[in-house]
C-alpha cells in the first residue's frame, strides 16, 4: 500500500467523521423518514464523529503495519 492510498483512506475517514457529526447534529440534513428524530446533543455528536475518526485512523495504522 502506497502513501497515497493511506492519505486517501485518512481523507475518507475524516470526511465520514464530518458527515456523521452533521447528520447527528442537524436533523434537516437527514432523509425525510429520519428527520422526525430530533438533533443529538453536541457531546453525543462529537463522540459519534470521534468514534468514526478513531476507527478510520486505526484502519490506516493497521494497513501501514500490515505492509
């Protein structure tokens, strides 16, 4: 796996983390059937996004160690 692949994985992970935060925090960005559930708290949204970010960072690290 090249460095460019690792950078791409990191960018996808950080983008997924940002999208997770926005979907949890702003219900108007969700699909209509899920807008009925209110917004999550700032802390819950932050930790949800942080969880996704940590999973993606561990994936990048595991790929680097594997090769």
